[in-house]
């Protein structure tokens, strides 16, 4: 896949669009700034569309030219962030799928008046160690303790990657940076004194600032961090395997909102089950059965008798007669022949494993066809990853095809 993850389409729109849409509905929000490593021109077409769709908001992309940590870019660009004199500042990670109750988050943040508020969600106790865990006083909403991916059980309340801070957060960050610089100099002096100075790892790099370990933990220790519980849906999008269930969650959300147009069954059209997005330029045969949780993008052609569910079909794909696509991502310009079958294993729960490979071996997960893959007639591709520009004339099961 040639797109950066934030621009990969999920629920009919780029992943980051869902966050921007939620932010656009926050009262009095004036500016949205994207911070990342990608070259400026990659995001320019997307931002141009955002200017048209959200005319009351200013958009800007700021590029990090070195690895500054999860809070380093935020701190580095503080002057540009503060230029509009914001009272409160949202910070969202892009690798998440969420219902984004941002107005409720802001209301609680302003009511409690602490330096920042972290949005948390409840996960199964057995998987809590995979996330940043927050110990919460449910009466005062105080985040009493924060631990990033603890080795033992701490709490089943975990960070969602959504935060809101008072503008004074940058002063707090500056003090954390000064303290770390002093500690770093002290460690260097000790190492030199004993003649065993070595290059230290990234945790000792004074130019890197980690939101979780350096900032949130310090805020919780100083009783300056609140916690807001998200009762809607949430999951991470760490791999392609998470994109398919995230696609379903966003489509289901769209189906409950007024003014959102999803595909519906009609007398002269295909059979639609559940939440389905079909791009206006796509051609779907009336005898096809689509859904639930399917996104079909621009200029796709779906032939007679085709069955698709729990899948993302990207631009310019042609799926021929009586083929089936289940629990899969089909990349740009792919072709699936008559009676062909592309099938993965369903990934549904938040705590399901999001890996598609482990130790270089394909595990039971979604099936992925890269760009311009041709699956011949009557070929079955199951639980496999196929890299771009391949012709598949025989069945493949649990393989990574390079």
C-alpha cells in the first residue's frame, strides 16, 4: 500500500478525516494542525479538500525533520500552536478509531480545571498491559497514576490517544525538559568520572520528549491530570488487520447519523446488508450481495452474483462474476476472476490480535491484496498477504507472497 497510514481510507474516508470531522464539531474550534514526518506535498491534496469541506477552520501541516518523540513535535511547534491564543488544545493520535465524544471531553476538562484531561476507555483486564494504564478516582475524575504498558496489572482503564490541554501545558513541558537535561548532565558526569561513558539510548536523548512516560506520568504525579471515560467505541489501528474492523465501526456510526448517505437495498439494485458505503462512480451488478461492513471505492466494477462482506475494496478494482471477497482488503487496480475467492479470518473484538504476520509467518487474520494483483478464475486466496503486481494462477493459503 503506497499511502501513509493517516490517509488510508476506512469507513469511506481517510482515517484522519474522521478525527477532523469530530474536531470540526467542537464549539469555537478555529484551527487544526497536523504534525508528522511525511513530506509536505503528500498531505496537500487532502488539506485542500478539508478547506472546502470545513470552511470555518484553518488547516496547517508541520513537518518534523528528526525523531522528537510523541510529544516532541507538539512542544517544538509550540509558538505556531499558540499563535492563535487558544484557551484549550486538543491532541489526537492518528492511529485510532473512535466515536470521539470531544465536546463532552472538553466540558469535563473545563469543569475540573486541571492542566490536562486524558480520554480513557475500559478494556479486558487480560489485555490492559498492552496499553498505557490510568488509575482513576471515579468521584473526582483525577488521574492518580499513569503507567505505560506495565508488566503487571495496574488498571483496566487505558489511554485512547485523545487529550485536551490548557495552554499552560507548554510551560509544564519546558520544566520537564529542564529537569531531564539536568539529570542527563549528571549521568554523563558520573559515567565520565568512572571512565565508562557510553552512548545512551533514546530514553536519555534530551531532544526527545515522550508524552506517555515523560509528561502524563509527571502530570498524574502532580495531580494535574483528569480522566474522561469514553463509553462509545474505540480501537487502535496499528496494522492492516485493524483497518477492516475499524471500517465496520465507522460505517455503523455513519448509519446512525442523519445526513450520511450509505447504500440501501432497492428493487433494481444489489442486495445490501448492514452498513455499506459505495462510491457514486462504482458499478455494482443488481444480483450482487454486499455487506455488512463494506466500503467500495471509486470506479470499482462488481459483477453478477458477487458476494462481499467485511472488506475494503479500493479504487479501480474489477471483481468478476460469482467471486467472493470476505474479511479482506483489495488494493488499487486489482482483478479477481470468475468464481475466485479472497477470504481472511474475521477480526472483530478490540482485544483481538492485530498482527497479520508473526515471526515472518502469516497468521490467521484478514487477507490483503496489494496494488495491481490479478487473481485468475476459480483461484482461492485464503489468509494471505500478496505484495503488489502479482498474477495468481493457483490457490494460496496462509502465505506471504512476495
